[in-house]
């Protein structure tokens, strides 16, 4: 499940993941963002990034080896442009 718009994108690989996943996102302009993970119940799990980011592509690794198996949602909020991206991350 990728989230792509003309203003940017958010996706992860490998999918599904076992111990980690790479999360990539792109911003059309410099933006204030937050990148957070929630479980299926909508409960906050962790914040992966927060702050001002430059225009362009960004990548990080989320190491979740101690997380239980399941489906999680990664939400990128672009506060500067009122845009939200959501992807599903499956942990085996």
C-alpha cells in the first residue's frame, strides 16, 4: 500500500517485514512533518520523525524486532501543506 500524490509519496519495503522496514517519503517543498506509527486500534506506538524537513526524498529504517506481529499504520503528516499520507505495514 503506497500513498502517492503530486505533492509527494510515502512507502515502505520490504513488505511485509520481519525485523525492520525501510520507509521512504518525498516532499514537494520544505515542510514541518511528523511520521508516526499506530496499531489497528488506532493506538499510538511510536514517532519515527518530527520536525522541519527539506524538499526531496527522505529514507529511514524502522527496527521493530521487539514488536508483536500484526498490521500497523504509518502516517506522515505534512503540517505545512495540510496533507496526510497513510501506509499499512505488516509485521510477520
